[in-house]
C-alpha cells in the first residue's frame, strides 16, 4: 500500500488570509502538474488580486508558498 501525497501550504503573504491562500492553492492543484515535464505543479502562478504562489517539488512532498 502506497502512502498518499503530502502537500504543504505556506502563507507568507501579509495581505491574504489562510482561507484565501488555501483556495488559491486548490486552484493551482486543480490545474494539475504542468511544469517540469508534467511532474510539478505550475512553478509560479499569479492571481488577479496580486497573490503569487510558487510550487516546489520535494522528495516526499509538494510545497506551495504564497506571497
């Protein structure tokens, strides 16, 4: 039995709530793995309200960091 995917969401934004960041992260995840030969979530996603999410593929997880 394989272990599930671990996704870490970091809110480094000074202007967006955790709920807003989680919703934006969900949008990135729903977009699928489109970077790094379809192995990573979109490396950088900028939203109309100024929020930016960077995605990083780690050995055992994915990290989405909001600024």
